[in-house]
C-alpha cells in the first residue's frame, strides 16, 4: 500500500511562499519528497532565503496580476497539487475603511485567490488536490474585520465551487480556516501594533495575551502546525475529502 504522505515525483504550486504559512507549506512538502515546487510571492528575498532540497521555480509578483499568471501558465507543465495561500491583513471599522483599503484587501485575498485557483484548475492533473487558505474570520463576524472577513468568506465559497467542478476529474479542493497563527501577517495589523506597544514592545507577550483572550485552548498555532494540516488535505490520506473547510482555530469559532 502506498505511503499517503509520499509526494515523490510530484509537482506543487505554493503562493505566498516567502513567509508564514506559505513558507511552512513549502518546507513541509520538501520534507515529504516533493520533486518540484513552483513558488510565488512579491518578496523575492524571502523566497531566496528558503533552504529547500527539491527543484524550485520562483515567480516574483502579485497573485492579483493576471499577466503574472499568463507567464506562469505558459511554462508550468503538469501540477499535482496547489496551495493557494497568498494574502494580506487588514483591520478597521466599516465606517472608517477607505475604499482603496477595501479594494487592496479584496484584490489580493480574493482576486488573487481566484486567479491562482483558475491556473490550478486548468493545470492540476486528474487525481490531484488543491488547498486554499481561508480564515476563521470568514466564518465568524468580529468588529473591524469587514474587508478581511469578506475576502476569506469568498475564498471558502471559491473552494466549494471548485470542489464540485473538479470532482468529475478526481481533483479535490478543500480550504483550511486557521484562527490565530504566529506569522508576520499580524505585524501589518494596526490593532496588533497597538497591543505590542502596550506590552512594552514585546511581540511574543502581545501574541500570548491575544490568544489567551480569544481561544479556548489559550494559544495560537504555529505556521508549521497549519502546514501539517494543509499537507494532510493535499495527501492521499484525505482522499475522500473535497469541499471541506478544516477549521484550525483553537476553538475560536465555537
């Protein structure tokens, strides 16, 4: 019987791969013998710092740029798996959110997810699998999360529609909805910057304080933990799962 976590001979696309969950997914796949990784991010230096043993193809640019995906598709060849992960954070009340900020978040988190997913659906071979990174914010309403939460709710629906469209070809599409995860995306959020200041500039203390308030488990996940769950959804161990949303939020949405 084949090992369900053996990715040898396979090719995977990972967007937002320079840091956080995307980088952790790239490392997880590399550790599980992926043959080739196609990595996409705006951060060229971050992609360059990933120490991977497999063959790597790097593309620098915004996932919300249709021209980028035209160039990627031209030379992509076969794909077996895709992790649609690139995203940005945002936080402000609806009344205080400028339209430019709304469009920035929706452009990257939802338009970028659509363009990435479209390429994956055109390219992933029969029997392959795709995972989109959504968020618990796409499932639970909180003040100040309108743009981010709406974008991630859209990602969840994209995953479900893609799951139905991919099923006849045996292509599985699932989403993961993390809650708090210790990644650099927090550092973009004004409210978190304020919390860090309140804790004397101690980022770890601010993160622990937020986790204690927000999650029944009292802690946030590491990027590596989420990558392992993404790896499970990509793997043959999840062969009967499609259209699912794996909630990995420490109980936040309960």
